[in-house]
C-alpha cells in the first residue's frame, strides 16, 4: 500500500518544483501589463503629488486673512489671478488678495489654504469669503500620496488596475515582468469524445479538455495546448515527449489500473517523481514531479478531482514559476455541517454566503462525488475540511477556503 502524502507536504512539493523552474523576465509596456507579475522592483522617482495642489474648486488664500470670516461678516479679498489644472497662476497671493483655483491646480506662492467656491461670492474682481479656514485646509501637500524612494511595486506583485494606476501616476511606461507560463494538457481516455453530438454506449463528452484550460486562462497562463492521448502506453509516452509547455499536466490515467499509463510513461521518459498519492478527497491519485526540468502534474480524471487538484497544486506551482509569493490563507465559517474523513483532507465544493458580522459564511454543496458536475457549476470556493474522527465538522467551525480564479471576488 502506497503511503499518502499530506496535503500540506504535497502543496509544498508543487511550489518547490515550480520555483525550481523559474521563468525568465521581459520588459513590456505598462498598458499591456495587466495580470502580469513584477520581476524587478519599481521605486517612486519623485513624490506624488510633486507639487502642492488644490483639493477643491475655490480660492487660494492666506488663512490669516480670513480668520473670523462669517456669513454676516465676510472677508473681502481682491482676485488677482487664476490657477488652473495644468496652467499655474502667474503671481502670488499677497495680503488682502486671493487667486481663483481649480481642483488639481498648483497652489500659488503665498497661499496656505483653499476656500471652497461654495463658501464664497465673487463680483467685480472681489471675492467675499464667508468662512474661516485653518492653514492647510483643502491643500494636497507634496508627497501626500507616495514619497520619492517609496517602493511602488515589489517583486512578485501582481499587476492589477489599481497598481497600474499608481505606476502610471509616477510616470512608469514599461515594467519588467515574468514571462507568462505555457501549459500542455495531456487529456487521456478512450471514452472521451470531443465535441457534441450523439454518444455511443460507454462514451462521455469531453470535460477536462475544456474546463482545465479555462481555469488556466483565468489564472493568466499565456497559452494552453491540449493533447489527446488514448489509453495506450506508446501513445501516452509520445504525448508527454511532444509536449511543448513550460508545465505539463495530465488528466486521468494516473492511478494503478491496467489501462492507466501516465506513471509508466513518465518513468519511461526519465521523469522524477516527488509525490504520488495525496491524503486528499477528491484527488488521492495525484502525481507531482519533473521531466527534463519542467514541472509535471498527473491529475485524476474525474472532473471534480481534476479541477480541485489543479486549483490546489497546479496553480501554486505556476505562481512559483513567475516568482509570485504563495497566496495568503483565507478562512470562513461553516453555516452547515461539512462531511469529513478520518484519514484525508476533504476539499468540498461550496458557496460563500455573506454574514451579518462580516465573517465569510461557507455552505458546502450537495453532490460531492468526484464525477458530479452540478456542484462544480455552482461552487465559488473550496472548503478544506481537515481529517477528523467523529463524523461531520459542525456548523460554526472555521475552515480554510480557496477561491479558484474566475469564479468570484
């Protein structure tokens, strides 16, 4: 009997084989970098904002000039210029004067506060200021956002719209990122029929050849190549030998049956096995190793097993290849009892249910067998229920959750 590897150790092995196959880097335009992983630290070259600017439309003033101003006794100031966004005022604020100013415009010399336009009335070149303001009111100081020398993006950071906004704001036009990985999927099984139409007795429509590439594309993989391999050893060997991806992953044929040819084929090609057999349900017959320096994962063939093990092991390996750090664990609270196993961790298809106290509620779905597709369609996360004796894990328990890409927030 094969000793099973714990989920934690199998995950560490997947990350290790990914990290050992670190991908090269390239420089790309920032406009094309959404979803990419930073490979070279970006430092803020100058503070943002790099000049004091107005947070409001209004008037740049000296706070001391309007001290005590009220609706009944407004302070009258002479308007001497205007500062617009992109066109600073030509001149300074002197005692008894004000400069009209737009949001985002440079605060002129001599001014130390901005009065909102709503608190003023202008007529005949004079503005009546009806409120007092303290020094700094409505002024965006230099470096209020980020300061020169701050780190804007660290190695391993994923570029999303918010981070791209920051990099654009500090003048970055290109970034150094990890090359996006390519993946070859070796889909096995004589019974699998690609495309629609009628099925002969014993045949099934292709699932893994569609769903696994969809998962990989959602995770940012550059290209997915799907290779079909019948239940034949020579054909399976050839499929692995011809695979062009940075990572090779197979679906099915990895167990110990007489028609399971993945492991013997990998052995014939000189692959190094790191893990075979994980204390996980679904996903027990998972194989993790390398072939010619490339990560290889042999995943079970039932659709739920394929997507669960791809989410738990393949995606972390791909992250490690790009230099991205492991994702931080996320936790939720069961709102219903969750089935458990005394010997294996269970990865349950589940849905997130908002709770009044802000804690993520987790409801396991019915239909957990590894060949069921209904729960896959409805699930937006996996709930990891650790091995335990004594029956289901009761509602109210805390569990780790993993959210596959492309299925929710």
